[in-house]
């Protein structure tokens, strides 16, 4: 009898970068069905050109000069997706925490990713026990929300700012804890020389090199001389 060689499905996750108490980690129960990525660019005529961008284009014959001289602002990449959460499986397994609290632990962790760690009551108590200041114990202290990493497969490990989070609770248990919910997230990728982004950028460049395997398709494209 042959064994089951189905590939293991990797799960995406959101986790806090840096050591803090309590740690914030959410592994997706189900990977998003859809992930939308977008990047905005804005173009302007050179500062030494009198007139609009369109006028500059009309006055410049060489496309290489257009590319070099027009001023471009490249915004950081934006990512949108929706996380689906369902407590049914754990309820069928009679999981004690799920039976008592439903999806509240997962939803609470996601929501805390948008709140400054300095406001953590548990962190302040633990910090006091450890002899620290009356603040959340963290190597990344500050009045800002925690730094979050989006892990989505082996090629994408991205530091992100969470711009917005919308939680929709759709089913509840007898104590009004949610047992089905969805969380819509809008995030901006933190692009720079940090290790996580540089790794993901390198993987993207590798994928682009692999696209050269399709270079023969250029033969079917008509390019004006």
C-alpha cells in the first residue's frame, strides 16, 4: 500500500518582531483565499522644467532622457487580505479553551498588534515582577504599536505596519464569545535595509531571473525599431 505523499500546506502567520511579554503570534487557521498587493507611483516634470509633465514629455524626444529626468515618487507596497476564523473543529475536539472562550484568544492577539506595548497591563505586571519599570517588558519599547512580520510562504517574510483592521464576528456561543469571524487587514510593507525585507526582495529578484526561461516568447512580440 502506497503512502500518502501529499505536500504539506504551509500556513501564513502574523507575529511580533522582538522579545516582549506577552508575545503576539497568530498562525492562520486558513490561508486567505485572496491577497491583494498594490503600489502607487507619482510622476512630475523635472524641477527645472517650466510646464506640466505632459509638456515635458512632448518636449523630450529621447525616452532615455524621459526616464532619467522625470521625477518619480515610489510609495511602499500595500497588502490587503481577509483572515477567516472558525472554532468548529476545536469545538468538535472538545478543546477546553475554545469551548469556554471561542475565538476570543486569536482575535484579542490580532487586536493587540495595533495597540502600543506600553499600554499592556500584563506586560506591566510581568515587568514589575522582573524588577523593571512599570511598563510592558520589551526589547522594542516605545509608544508605538509592536513591529509585525507577515510570513506568507518561504519567499515572503515582510515587516509591515497595520493601517487598518476590521473584525466581523458572525456566530457566537451561549456566553456570547465569537465562534466564527473574519478579519480584514490593510498593511504597508516596511521597505528598507532591514533583514526581513532584504530577504524577501532577494527572493523576488530570483523569481524574476527564473522568468528568463520564457525569453523565447519575445519572438512573438512585435517591437518597433
